[in-house]
C-alpha cells in the first residue's frame, strides 16, 4: 500500500488535495444519488398514489427519511467500491442519518414548523457531519491507497 511521506516538500498539499477531492467526490455521489434515486422514489410513490409533494405536506418525517436514504445508499456503495471498510462506511452513514433524525425530532417537537428550514438544516448538518467524520480519520481520507472491494 502506498503511503504519503509527510516530510517531503509539497506532501501536505498532496494530503490536503486528496482530502478535499475525497470530500467533493462523496458530496457529488450523494447528490447524484439523491437525484437518481429520488426520481425512482417519485415513480414508486406515484405507483401507490402518492408523491414527494404529498409526503412533504402530510408526512415530512417520511420525506426526510426517504431523502436521506436516497443520499446515503449511493454514498455507501461508492465508499465500499473505493475500498473503505464497513466500519468507516457506517460512520459516514451515521453522519447522514443522525442529522435526519435530529431534523425529524425538531419537526415533531414543533420547534421548527417550516419543512424548507428542516431540509436546509438537515443538508447543512449532513455536510458538516461528513466533514467531521473525515477530520476524525485523516489517514482514511487523505490519499492512502484504497483497493477496490469486490462487490459480490
């Protein structure tokens, strides 16, 4: 496995570049998944005579959970394909699910009534939590070589 020698000139820039690139890749996959799986979820909701708009109005907790799933699943698949362990992948999954549960709790408690505010808060908290998980494990996200995991 290749490792970065931090005492070489420019090594820290390389580490930072890998870290930032990895974060950007995860955010890209998360939003790509939200688009693709969100479309599929919309079709599935239509098949049961429902819609995203109906969930938004009548079941905001279900909408938040479904949206979190459409972002978390593709990100987890991408992380596994990049060679991350289940432990690390599940830490990142938690960084997506915990803000969702917090948003649901805020809505259920009546502390935040506006669904758009809950959605914005959920997404910002997810992005910050993802970054926090990465900062907690810099060796995992700063360019050490991952070997592709066989997706059986």
